[in-house]
C-alpha cells in the first residue's frame, strides 16, 4: 500500500494566536511604525529648528486632522479588500455645499448637517455601485472621484466662498484650553474610540476581517457581505463630509478643488500603518501612527527647507515600501507554512507506512 502525501498550505489568517502575547503585541508592523514615529520625533527635536515649538504641534495636528478622520472608515474598507478613492472629492463637494448654503442664508449648523448628509449620499452611490451592481470598488471610486469633483467645481466654477460666521471659524482654529492641541482632536478621539470598539471588540468588526480573508466563506457563515460593505461606504462618505466642513472652516474657504490629492495621503497612511491592501489584516492604532508619521515627517522636512515635491516623493516611496514589505512578509509566511505542512505530511506518511508489531 502506497501512502499519498499532499502539500498543505495554511489558510490566510489575521493573527497567529499561537505565539506568545508579547510577540503578538511587539513584533508587528504596527509596533514598528510606532517605533519609527518615536525615532523621527526624537531626531527632529534634536536637529530641526523650531520643531519643538507649540505652534508646530498645533499646525501639524490641524493639517492632518482631516486625514486622521477619513483614515478611520478607510481602514475598515481596506480590511474588507475594497477601497474608496473618492473621499477627497467628497471633502471638496461637502465644502462647496457648506459655502453655498451658508451664503444662501441657511444657519451654519444646518448647512453643516446638510453637507455631511451630502457626503453620506455620495457614500450611498459608491456602496450601491459596489454591492448591488457588483462593480469593483477601484473602478467605481475612480469614476466617482471625477464625478463628485466635477459637481463641486461645476457648482462654484473658479470662484471661492470665504465669508463664514466668525464664531465657527474661530472654533475650528481653537485649541484645548491651556494646550497647543487643536479642539478638533476631541471629536477625532471620540470617533477613533467608536471605530476601535467597532472593529476590535464587536462581531461586526470580526465580520470585516472574515470578509477580507475570504468573502465566500464569510457569506456562507451567515455574514451579509453586501450590506456590511454598503454600510462602510456610507460611513466613509459621512466622515468625509464632516472633514469637508472642518476643512472649510479651518481655511475659511469653500472651493471645488479643496483637498485635491488628499486621497493618496490617506491611503498611504493606512497602508503604512499595517493594513493589508489584500484585506483581512490591520489595526487602528497602527493607522493613527501611520498618519502621524507621515504628518510629522512632512512637518519636519518643511521646517528644514525641503520642498513639497521632495516630500511627495518620500511619501510615495513610503507607500511603495509598505506595500512591498507586506507582500514579502505574506509570501515568506506562506512559504514557511507550506514547508511545515510538507514536513508534517511526510512524517504522517512515514508513520502510516511503518510496520506494526
């Protein structure tokens, strides 16, 4: 009788819980990004003039606040192996709606609510095309990126609205009393806690990882894949709408081209923070560290006199390195798992073929 051996390849999993807790906590991409962030801060404090100024902290956090906000739902979307490239265009569209409605005499709070609802409706369009029509999210959101941006520019043309209630613009630029930390950090922390609990401590969050690892298996296990993804796109649109309102107040400027190109910064930060572009892996603390790393590095380089073009090149290199390193680590893990499976198969076959006494 001849024993038959088969090569066993381990399925994709989010995390190897067989490893000790300290290894799962420290030997991760998220921990590495946090370590690099700390290193960049320490080096900048010692070498870059005025980096330790409270104003630097204030302007840094103000500038990256929209990216921090939108990175929260973007993390959940990419974990499900989808993507939303239209977020910056939704920021521009909600900014334009805020300006137009305020100029028309609508009270600013009401204008802001309508702008956020417009962002949510943009998310509905994305979600419908992806989950109901069945189109790839990459193609859909490339199209809606141009669509929403075109609507925003078409509504205002080349003009800009700069007349907003002073109490609201002052609030957007205000700091937490006695600190250099902008007030916008408060709603961000609240949203971050909500998204972190949703992702890491609820069945809904576990379903996102399951969808990203294998959407067919997730479907047959009882997860409504379409509804889950639709919800994420609506959340992304609503948060982008809120970021657009903040962006408008921060710069006292409503224009159709506001936040142009921001989607690349958001996706770069999410991938750099340890979220796999192939889905099924990622954590919010790594993403927040990724946003802070890109923002801190850009701030330090600008203070050091480096041009924006060079900073964009560095951001692009970081994005490529993060994706390549993730793919390389995944390939090494699969190769190691396959080798272990083959060894176990050979041992099992040898044991089955051994004569019994």
